[in-house]
């Protein structure tokens, strides 16, 4: 089988690549080891920047039947920063004239998957042994299908959109990896309960970070900082609620509406960037090239922003038969990646407890000083609002 671009990875980044290239008249084959059902049922982040929403609404993902992200999603004009037992509203609308949308990544996947299926896209999920060959000359991708039969697809370019445990990125010869590890992780739950607050609550407490997010009127998403080695099975519903309640408790009497815990897991937590993002006829996009800690929900937004630039540059590079034009993708994407790396790192260290750090309580008290200056300063709050709602992509 021959196609123009093989996309390794059929998550949101891979599907959007395939969708945008299709609109430019370029055929793709999308391969993913996971099944559609596995992807649809793995809970990920839930916040879209306005640019990400526009990518869905302005590139023909939806047809006649309405724009699901706008009808099913919830617009949020700000967030609450909670510390010292009180909540402080950061009003993005007032500060930067922008808002974000609460719309789960699983829904973004479903929308893109529907659009590709509607447009006759060649999507091959549930395949095994995906291997990429000869990216320096004429790329080939081999795999076996669900019946165990071997297949080969040749292409002009391979896009590695295979996520945070990418195999494609290992094919970039002479790469450099920049990483930051954190001494904590997130415990994430999905629960059946009404909303506890009108917008998301990012909490710094003496027991560590907690985030109160949402999904629907009757299902909520919440997270709390935990030990990376924590075993989700050791946590009963009661223990989870005690921990969450004690982290958000305060003089204003705020408390969470409780309900049955439907899903619980410990999320990985690190900062990572690999360069270069291109090697010969292979280009990386999304988590394959960079991972951010979840605080601030930048991961999906960054991946979609990568793909917007990549599709535009790739279309030009293929038309002019000049693969060196792909270097423009690297320059444009990486500028935004490092802004988001800083933002995610900053929001993480602003709100998490660093267990056992030397220097007494210096960091704890410094953190409160930073939070107080942030919420009392127009300039400080504006930086938070700009970063959270996202920077324009050149
Ligand atoms: C969600 C996740 C995040 O990491 C975040 O910063 C905000 C929201 C979420 O899953 O809803």
C-alpha cells in the first residue's frame, strides 16, 4: 500500500493531522496500537484554549448538525485560585478578553474520529508491531493487523504523533532530551456528584495541591497531589473524600459535593522536550515531542497547535517537494512549546507542596507570598490569564 503521509498515532494530534491534510488534498493512513474504545474510555484533560476551539469549529470538523464543542462544552471565563482557606477569582474575560472551554479530550477524539470516518479516512486502530523504517530515504511502516497478518505502507513523510511514550522519537538520530522530574504525581477521580463551584478551583493547601474540575451537571473530575508510587486500590471512596475535603477546607466554609467515585488513577507527571522534532522524512507532533505536567491543561492544546502549523508547512513542503521547508514547523512550534513548558512548570510549583525540601518552611511561605502578589496584582493576574487562555500561534 502506498500513501503520501503515514500518521503513527490516532489520538487527537494524529487525527487532526489527517483531517487537515485531507482538506489540503493529501492522503494519509493513520495507525494506532490502541482500539477506538480504549482511547474513548481513557480519561484525559478537559480544558480547551480558544485557538483549539477555533481549530475544531473552523476547519470543517463538524458539518450541518451543529458544533458539538460549543453546544456540549461549557465556556469558563476564569478560574478560582484557592489558598489560605479562601478562593480568589481570576477573571480571564476582564483581564485578557478571552475564555476557555471545558470540553473533555475524549470528546475531542470522538469528534475528530467521526469527521475522519465521515470523510472516508483510512484509519487502522488495534494494530500491532508498528515499526517505522528508512525515514532518511523512503519511509516504510510495517505492522500486523488484528488477525496477525503483516502489512506495509510506504509514504513520502511519517508523522510521529504516538504520544508521551513515543517510539517514533527514538528514530530521531542525535536528539537532545530536556526533562524535569517532580517528586509528586496526581491522583485523579471521576465521581457522580453535582458541581461544587461554577468554575475550576486550583487549590494550594498545607496538605498539597487539589483541583476541582467538572465534566457534566452530574459527573465531576477532581485531582489531588499524591506520591508517584501511590496505589489507587488503597483508596476507598471515604478516604478520597476526606483527603479532598481537608485540602479545600477553609474559613469561608467551602466544601465539595460528594458522590460515588466512578474511576480512580494516578497520573504521570513530568516536563519533557525532545529536539530536533524532524529527522529526514519523520516529524514529531504533540506529546511525542514534548510532555507537560497536567497543571493548567496545556498538553492537548499544545498538540493541536503543533498540528495546525505542521499541516500548513507539510502541505507546502510536499507541494514544492522540498522537505527542508519542514524546519519552519520546528521553529514556530518550539517557541510556543517552551512558553507552555514554563507556564506548566510555574503553575505546578506555585501550587504544589515539595515534600521534605530543605530550608524549613521557606518554600511554603514564599509560595503564599507569590499567590498573594499574584491575586493582588493586575500584571500578575494578567500573566496567568494570558498563559491559561493560550498564546497566539504565529
Ligand atoms: C482538567 C485537567 C487539568 O490538568 C487542568 O489544569 C484543568 C482541568 C480536567 O481534566 O478537567
